[in-house]
């Protein structure tokens, strides 16, 4: 376990953090370009809107199945090694995807299989990187480190879709897939374990993965902060972020838009989350964070409800940005509070549960919305229903969690 004396005085002098940060920038830029390209490939090239949800489910389902075990592994194995191996695996997957596309064999089936492998690897990568930051950064710098990492990587989701939109305009999918693969390869090099030199976990207990999993789940269940924080993240991702993301290409297609207009939606969401991260870097909140998280939760769902009624592209993009802004005031303070109050030998498992709450429940949203779209329900009507449900559940959680409201 690290202490403050072992850490450099500032984040900008912290070599392991800088390498992980730059690796995150590269891989998120690659992912942003990759996901926009895949979304447009499904709705424009394959002309199968309902397939989009299935592809997203193929990414998310292995995350759900393996995310917790990824956290168990992060508590036992050097985190940089996990990140390096999973990134390298994704590079190989991207190369295979490029070969399939250039040989006209990138079909719905092969695309779903590729998405499944990506999701499987993500289940190990994200618990490792999210539990790495508290290990290499001081507690006093943790919120700024989280905000800097999250905010700058979110900025890649502004740049990535715009770059992908331009590349798809001047070239084809081979160009965007190749650029994505190169960025993921760069990320792999940056987290090469000898470069990071993160400590090997001290935990040498011979317990089974199942026993470790039960211990981690009990740890979260017995803490009001961990339990309520996890439920808050589940609600906002299941009823808002998931539906919002899958609605973008469908809305653009419905409005007769282009890949560039799709990039405006994704860029708007990223812009909102990036701006919120910058605010949280400057405003290092330490008081009444529980109340702020709950206020932001309700505000974000009100904005999402307004989004579901809007039909004009500029207004939709603005509401997307505002919704993303408030969502980050839910996510980042919650993650920081959890990291501060978690024993270092349980960080991998706890952060895997948080990561699962942040992304692992999205298959349910993707599947439900794809099912309803297949039955010709208007996407705005579907979004109104999910926004209303999330708002009601958020109010219920606030009412049932007075202890979380008092947490600083």
C-alpha cells in the first residue's frame, strides 16, 4: 500500500499516473472513433437499426459476466500487466476486423462476435485502471486525479467522433478502423509494466475467486456509502446514459442526418462531461458531496425528460451536453468518495462493482430499447418512459438513503 511520502508532490510529476493518463487518452480516442464507425456501419451500411442494440449488448453482456472477476484479478495481479494484456488483445481484434471488412466478410454475425470479444477484454481492463489510480495517487489528490483522467478522456469522445466523421467523409471504414487500431496500440505500449512499475499486490491469500467475490460484495453491501453510491450509478446508467447513447444513431437516421451530425450528438455528450470534469478539478469538493450527488441525479433526469420531447437538432445537442454535465456531478464525486473509503486490498473488487454499475447494466437498456424500436415505437416515446422511470427511482433512493445525504 502506498502512502503520501512515497508519492511525488504533484500529479504532473507522478510518472505512473502520467503514463496511465496518456494511455487512457489514446485508448479512449481510439474507442470513440471505433464506436461511431461501428454505429454508422450498422445503420447505414447494413441498414439494420434494431441490430445496433444487439451489437451493444454483445459488448456489454461479457462485461456483466466477467467484470466482478476482473476486479478479483486486479486485487491479485499487477494492474499494469492486466491493462497491457487486454489492450494488446484489442489490437489483435481490430486487425481482424479490418481484414474482415476489406474482404467483404464483416457481416452482422462477425460484428457481434467482435463486439463480444471487446466487451470480454473491457471486463478486465476497466477494474484494473480504476483501481490503479488510488494506488499511485495520494488521497488528497484523488478527486483531482479522477476528474483530470475522466475529463480529458471524455474530451477524446468529443474529438474522436469528429475525427471519425471526417475520415468517413473522405475515406471508408478501413481508414477509421485502422486509425482506431493504431491508437489502441499506442495505449498498449504506454502501460507496458516496466514503464509503469506499479507495486505487485501484497495480497497472497489462497482463497478462491468465489470467496474473494463474496467478500467484496459483502463489503459493498454492509456500507451505506458503497451500497447507495452503487445504486445511484446503476439508476443513472440504466435509465439515462444507456438509452441516451443508443438513441443517437436512431435519432440521426430518423432526422435524415449524416455521420457528422451523429458526431455532434456524441461530441455534445462528451463536451458536457468534459466541462463538468474541469469544474471538479478546479472546485475540489470536500463538503456535502452526498447532497450534491442526489441533487445532480434529479436534475440530470429532468434534463433527459426535456431531451425526450425535443425534435430540433441544435436543441437536442444542447440538452445532451447539459445532461452529460449533470451526470458527471453524480459519477465523479461518488467514485471519489468510494475510493477514499475503501481498503486498498479490496479496491479492485469494489471498483469492479462500481464499473459494473456504470456500464454493465447497459445491455438491459440496449435490449429493451431495441425491442421497442423493432415494434415501431417512436424513439422519443421510449426515452420519455425511461426518463420518467429513472426520475421516480432516483426520488425513491433519496428518500430511503438519509445517511448518504449527510456524507461529506
